C-alpha cells in the first residue's frame, strides 16, 4: 500500500488502478477457465454402442481366433487431406477430429489441448481462449509488478541512496525494511517471469499456427510424413481470429439432468442371490399363483376326501379298524 501511494504521488495515480484491473481480469479468466465446459463429448448410450459394434463387425468381418483385430479407425477428408477418426473404447464412440480422451477427467474432449493442473480442468475448444487470456494477463501482471518494483527502488535510491533506501522504512517484519521486501519481490518476479511468459509465448506460437499442445507433442503435422496442418488457414491473423474470436459451440452436457442408475440396477439384477436371501413377494391377483407353488383361493375351501371317493381297496365298513399301511411294519424294524 505504501509503494502504491508513493508511485501514485510521484508518477501517476493510474499505476495502482491498472494493477488492480489486471489482477481482477486474471482472476476472472482463471475462474472462467476452471468452471467452464472444455468441450466434453457425451458417451454413447447402450443402444448407440451396440449399433456401432454391429457396424464395426459388418465392416471388419469375423476375426479368426488368435489373431489381433484390426484397429478401429475411420478415414475422414479435411481440406483434401485424410484425417483418421479413432475409436474410444471408454466412451464407445469414434472421436471427432482433434478430439482426445483425457485420462484424468476420463472424458473425450473436443479439440483437446492439455489438462492443466493449475486450472484444475481440461483445456479444450470451449475454454481455450479464456485459458490463453488468463496466462496472457498473468504475464502482463508479473511484468508490471516486476517493472514498478524496480522503479520504486530506483526513485528512492536517487533521493537518499540505495543503502539508505534498504534501511529506511520498516516493513512487515521488524528486522526487514519495505525496500528489502521490494527487492525480494523483484527476485521472485524475475524467476516467475520466465515460466509464465515462456508459457504465453509457446501458446501464442500455437495459436498463430492453429495447432494444439497435444498435436505439437505428438508431432502430428511435423513428423516423418511431413503432412501439412489441414486446419491452418496459412495466415496468422486468420488463425488467431478463428481460435480466439471464433464462435463457440454450445455445451452438449446436461448439467441439471438426473443421472440414470441403469448400470447399477443391471449389476444388482445379475448378481446371484445367496441361499439365505428371499425373493420379495410379488403382487398377485386373486387368481394368480407364484411359480412353483400352488395357491388355493381363500374363498373356495379345500374339498375333503370322503370314504366314497376313496378307491375300492381302501374303502372300509363302519366300525372296522383302520388297516395300517404295508410299510408301517418295515419302518418299525
């Protein structure tokens, strides 16, 4: 605060205002990059996945046992160049051009650039421009702080000398002056400058070529085949306008949708039941019966077996004692 007041009085009041604007802009682009959809492609539904499998089997035919199946690739032509569409075994889809599956987010992302751990999100087609603006504004803020820290020390040194400047004003800690803290900030900004500004310069180079970090690492357009980038317009201005100012596609994610528990329900139904578990009673009508069990209607009483309905050899006269069954004596012995 003291340095801001000193610079505002000695040079211009716009210096701390511009620093605050840069800081707020960097934070806004950071949050926009972190909480926006990078271009996640939804996974195939079970019916869609089954249809794609049928198409692949019809195209490749039956593979003999022991042989490796051919790769699942479709050829697509863009600007008179053949581009391969690869099949994602996790999402069960053929990925669009320039899309890739992120192993951290476990999703296919359209125009996948990279997964940024500092942002905590993938950088893809729908949030790349915000990521670029974030690192650009952060680079400008770092350069701004680095420059005016040097200006502050230089102005104070011209008045009272450099050594007296280091001893003049007490800082946050009793044993350190404000100028010493300023020198430490200069050193920190100097070493931070190379990483942040270097990253911004690298992505500026990629934007000028209309290329992604993933394509640059894999050498998709600079490999042995020397295939030209079919997405480049051959003009730096056109490439920058397409990447940074082009229309954004709408998100295909239903953020407010209800997750259907189809997979978990299917797994519970396929699990074998233990010997102690019982099936829940099913709702039955008055004339229905459970499978494997005979159920008598409660309104109709069970008919009693009379002596006249018994077979002839088992009928007996009144008063005659009952004849034991022939197996009764065997059971006693």
